[in-house]
C-alpha cells in the first residue's frame, strides 16, 4: 500500500474530518462529506468537539502555569489548529505533539510552521516508551519537568492498549509526573451509535468505549489526583451541550470523562 500523504484526497482522513467538524480549513471535499454524514447522525458533535478542545486549553494552563511543568508530551494530537494545547501553555513551554497518522504529522508541521519550542513527530501512542526513548525526544526533554496528555484517543484504544500505556509510562516517567487522560464511555447498542461506529470503520478505525471503573483498573498503578474523574462540563464549567436526541450515544448524558493521573504509591 502506498504511504499516505496530505495530497491523498481520495479517502477521508480522521484527522481532517475532525478539523472539518471543528470548523477548520485543513480538509478536502471527501472529508467534508464524511464529516457531514457523522454530523447528520449526531448534530451536537461539533459543539462537543469544541468543548473537548476548550478542556485541552484548561489542561495546558493547569499543567504549565498552575503545576509548573515546563514540557508537555501530547499523544494522538490530531491537527494542532488554533485551539490546541500550545495556544494556552505558559510561554516557553516545550510542546511535543505526536500522531501515528502521517497526514496529521505533515499537515501539523505545516500549521505550526516555525513556532519556537513546538514540535510534531510521528508516533504510535500505544508504545510511549519507544517514543520517549528516541534520542531526539530525549534531547528536547532533557532537564525538563514533563507532563503527558492522552486526550480524545480512548476510543481508539483497546483494554490491552491502555494497560500497556499505563505500565510503560509508569516505568519511564518521573515520580512527580502528571498524566491527563480523557475517556469516552458508551456503547454501540443504539442504531445512531452503531452508525457512527460503522462510519469510522469505513475510514479504517475501530472504536472502543470504556467506563470509569474499568478504566481506573486498567490505568493502574496510576491513580486519579485529588480533582478526581470529571465530566467535560464540570472540567470546563459549562452546561451540557448534548441535545436530547444525541444523548442516546452518551449513557447518562455525559460527554466523556477527564482525569489528572499521578503515580500511586
Ligand atoms: C479524535 S482525534 C483527537 C485529537 C486531539 N487529541 C484532541 O483531543 O483534539 C484522534 C487522533 O488520534 C490519532 N490516533 C489514533 N490511533 C492512534 C495511535 N495508535 N497512535 C497515535 N495516534 C493515533 C488519529 O490519527 C487522530 O488524529
């Protein structure tokens, strides 16, 4: 199979579809068509995605300005458009974005241009130890207090993937590291949810759902810090943007759950 490039406009790309749903301009007609299909199934989705990005900005502020980390490694970043972590991190924070999708990496580098201290690498977030061990990453993080982010990616991770991520990061992270994680509860028992899952399957993506108690087991020995597990509404301090008809996709009407994880004893 030929390597994917940003000029391949013949198949929809999950990163570009995400950009389209966020109202961005880094997408092609084929992505807009796929995005419109998802939007037709779940009209509230663009609002929700914007909420997730606002929460990312909260994370950037919390980790750098409040908790004093001077570097963030973000896994499965998608496109670093104007509402991503770097726009709300403290000045001079070293920010390492990554994604396994070469389209996102190539486009991401183009979007970021020569922004100082901000980098974009290709990496599979299921193997963080391998990524963090690369000489170029070690050089960028040398002497820094580093925090880690997995946001908007749990749907792409199986239970085994989460276990591996938890253990590998636990092994390589400093004792005072913080790991921000978003999890998407849900299931595909409703026809709407099944249609969304099928739309992503056609883009080559299998979607997984995780509930909070299950995730808390999988992510051990990391534990939630004193802020605990919070819905996106609570995280950002807003009312739920989910419409009644879309609530079927979100059990209990929740938009997903975020948590700051720290190393347990
Ligand atoms: C829904 S977007 C999330 C983007 C961003 N983190 C956010 O919250 O806005 C999911 C991204 O995860 C990437 N992705 C999926 N599986 C991955 C993997 N195993 N390793 C790295 N990136 C992955 C996709 O390419 C896509 O860009």
